[in-house]
C-alpha cells in the first residue's frame, strides 16, 4: 500500500471496457484487494437461469435474492465466488449468464443486497472495486474514481476473442455480440435503480485505442501523483 490510510478505488464503466483486467493489475501493483463486483451479480444471474425465473419478474427475483447467499473468498491472490455454498467461479463467464446478470441487476432488491455486501467488504479492507455503480452508490467517497470505457465495436471484438479462447462462443457472431453489448449498455444506463453513469468526480479513461499496460500506467501515475501531494 502507498500509505497508512485505507485506500479505496472505484472503477466503473460498460461491459467489455477492461475494468476487471485493469483492476486486477492495479491490485497486484498496489498490494490491495480487488473485488470484481460483477461476479456477484453473475452468481445471482446463474441462480435465476437455473431456476428458470424470468429475470424481469420483480416478485420472484426479490424472493429469490432474499433466500440467496453470495460469498466472495480470496485465496492465492484469486477471487472465488460462492453461490449458496457452491463454488461457481468457473460457471459465470458465459454470455448467457452475463446477460442474466445485467437483467436482474435492474431489480432494486438485488442491487440493495449487493451494495450492502460490497460496502461491508470495503469497511474492513483497502479495496479496488470494479462495476457499474461503484463510484456513485457503493463507494461514493472512494479515494479515487475512474470511469473506463471504449467503443461498442472495440468491446465486442475483445469479448469475441475472450469467448473464442474459452470455447464459449456457442455459434455467436461478432455482429450479434456487438448488438448485445449495445443493448446491455442501454439496459445498464436506463435502469431505474443505480444506472450506469460516470460519477461527476471520476476520471474518464477511454481504452478504445490503448492497451492494458498503457492504461495501467496512466491510472497508476494519476494515483501516485495525487497521493504524493
């Protein structure tokens, strides 16, 4: 850590902009915990899919989340997500679960529960969190806030490559993936509860034309510059 005071870093932005990759790299460089908040929503999305619940059925989703236990554990520098006691870390990275996470994230009860869990973790630790409402709702008083974005076309290309490497394309084309990303942006930005927005005091970082290393250097430089003042 750079100082004795707890350090909280909020990284928000749309799907596929590189938030988690950057957050993990920052975590390693700064020696503090990284919490991938999106994985928590993905776990809830997985449960809804398994139960065959319409992700926009407010009453059923509210009942489901009230009876759901989501836990995040850290071991060997890795984050593991548990859903009702089951390690689901390897089951939540498909496009289907990604869409389910976005859909049920519009439910107020889901967001309230997730924010409570995330704030409890931040109260005990210096932490880097990435998601869609970190700087606005989860950590409104974060030490540093960044909004990481990229064009929909670039994000689709990156996501396509990731799914291809993981063998999770399931016949999806690049055009279909880009359309889904645009629709997910619309859902995330227009939802009633905790919509995706760039916090007024966040630093905008566009990764459309730059790689992870360059982005990381920029963010680290900003953090170290401000911390040194």
